[in-house]
C-alpha cells in the first residue's frame, strides 16, 4: 500500500511539473501587435494572444507583485508580440508619442467587463456566518408606515454616528456547501454564508440610539428588523488573469438568478474563498464528472465513471472568507451547480 501511495504521489508531482514546463502556446492567428481600444479587457487581450489565457503573466514575464499591481494598460497603447533571445514569445507595451497622450483615455482597461459585475461589487452579496447579529437594525418606522419607501424615516439602533451612507438588507437563503452530504441548513458546518437580500440605501440624518435615517432608495419594501451595513464599495483591483499558486479543488454552489444552470457570462458562487487562497484575478477550470451507462458481462446496466472533462473557465472577481464569486468567461455547454472548479 505504501508503495502504491508513493507511486501516486510521484505521478501527481510529475504531472504538475510537466504542466508547469509546458511551452506557451499562442492563440490561433495571434496578432503581432494590437492597439488597445475602449472596451478591451485584460481577459480579452489574454485570449487574443494565448491559448491558455491564465498564463498571461508568463508572456509578460511578471512576478507576483506585478500580477497584483500591474502596469496599467490604457486605450491607445500598443501591445507588441515579440520573441526573446531563446525564441520564447514575449509581450511588451508601447506608449503613444507624448503629443498624443492628451487624447488618451485615462481610464485603465479593467480585468473583465465592469458592467457585468457592477451590481456584485456595489451591493453586498454574502453575509458571513454569525455576521448579522451585530449589524445596526431598524427598530421602528415613522408612525404612518408599516413598510418604508423613498424619503421615509426609519429609526435604527447601534449605528456608528460617523458613517452617513448605508445599505439596507435582509437575511437571505443560506448558501450550503455541496461537498457535505445532504442539504441541511441547520448544520452549521455546512453553511458557507447567507445571500444578502439587497433592499436599498439609507442616509443617517441624526446620530443617536436610535438614530434617525432617511430611506434614499428602496428596491424592495423595507421594514422593522431589516439590517444596515456601511455603504463601502470594494475596489475592483486590476489583477491580471492568473492561475492560483496552489491546487484549488471546489464546487459551484449556485448560479446567480436562482436558476440551476448558466453559461458564458453567468455569475456563479464557489465553495472556496480567501481562506483557501483564492484572490481576485484567479482563473479556474470548470470540470464535470462524467458517467456513462454500460452493460456488464451479464447484460445488466452499470454506471462507469470516466475522467472529468473541462467545460469552461471562470474568473474570480470577489472573495469572502469561505466563498467567492466568479464570472464564467468560457463555457462549452451549460454550467451547473455541483460542477467542479480546479486550478487549470
């Protein structure tokens, strides 16, 4: 048994080393140069030059610090594909001549399309386990209102006095880890967090306990017992697409919108997060275990597991401790709950 395990470990290590040593493969019809235009993204440029877009840092010869804080690329810049002394492909960026800089758009290109993920950046998505108990709570409404809308007044306990702008939300459904057998929300080890049911925004008019708040926007009816969080918008950092340094092995928890499946452009949640080493910019492979039905020697039907097949790629754009949100950037067919996500 020990010999078998040792052999397996060596085989896995050899496979990982072999994958790491694979030469970079350029995309079919990769251009020798590309002028960056508004609407370009780092992921789109990666796909334009490479068959494996997550290897973007390699063709740029980036270290870890440069991956997290890349030299920003702007519309008007020219990306040039060349070769180093050993013949390996390398990319470089050429800036416009100084007299043209004034015409350049100052907004650096984002990692992925910002309009797709904006709602998931500006509003809370996941409330951590036990994260609701200490949040400020609406304890009363103005006398003639059961539910509140735009311009109505709410009275909130335990709100920090120096924060003016807040978001209002309500407990949502628990996000359960599909790696556990069964689906039991009462099992605390299975709950990754709770989807935040976003209700709207509010402004603190008069600090106190209770404090006086005005409802600025109401996406849904707001009432007594609803919770508030500071309206702090997390930044969308310009991490370049790259694969994790460690092996990530997780599952798709949900497809946004309450549907059971999605495809390219869908937002999915994963049962791995920052505590597992996930960070913004990580690219993961989507895989699906496959089962075929065969007949045994007696003619009876049997299920046979065959190796998993890759069905797409996802780009992680927001992480929490135990869960992460990702955009499906490539897919062959549908993406479903319980599909696997792994380091490519």
